[in-house]
């Protein structure tokens, strides 16, 4: 028989799972999603640019873009690693809480829920990094390159048919 204290804990843990799982691949406040990193790196580069940025040679811009892409990819991977480390840490904390449950079925259910939550968030960070269209690494290799080179050479890009 489950005591009222254990039942309350199971309820609280379950409520946390529902709230977190309902946040659609929750982003941890200490770890930005990888897909947002290219824009942040781009804005950082532009913020550091001086008055001559925009009138540089193609050779200089190629070097700047190459360095920018390397930084972009490194920061995207760092954001992913941060998300995974946080998910794993939160998982370990939840397991410690689950271990306090005296009912074996409740404890097993709690552990399964903790694993599901961890996997869900790790997958969200992975998709944010690796998605074929909007993943951070793809953006670093494509839109980031075009935007940074255009700013470097002061090229006006006009889109549309």
C-alpha cells in the first residue's frame, strides 16, 4: 500500500513530467537551442566589425567567412553538448528522487518517465543541431555564409522571382 506521502510525491513527479513534456522539447535556460546559434554568431561578428567592414576584398572576406563558419559550428556543437549535459544531469537528479519511492511499481514508472523526458530533450537538441533544413550546422554552412559574405563585401542581396 502506498502511503499518502508517497502518493503525493508520485503525483508531484508526474506533474513535473507533464509540464516539461508539454513544453515541446523544452529549451534549458542555460543552453540555447543550436538552431539559434548561427544568428547570434553573425550578430556578434557584425557588432565587432569596424568602419571598413563592407568594403573588403573577396580574399579577406573569404578568410573572415571561413573563421565565422568555424566559430558558428563550434558554438552550435557547444550548445548541443550543453543541452545533453543538462538533460543527463536532470535525469540523474530525477532518478535520485525516484529512488525514494517505496512502491516498486511507482519507482519503476518514475524511472521510465525520467528516461523518456531525458531522451525527448536530448533528441530536441540533436534535431536543433542536425535538422537538414533548419539545423544549426546546416544554417552555418548555407545562410550564414551568404549573409556574412554579403555584409563583408557590402553586397545587396535581392530575393524573389
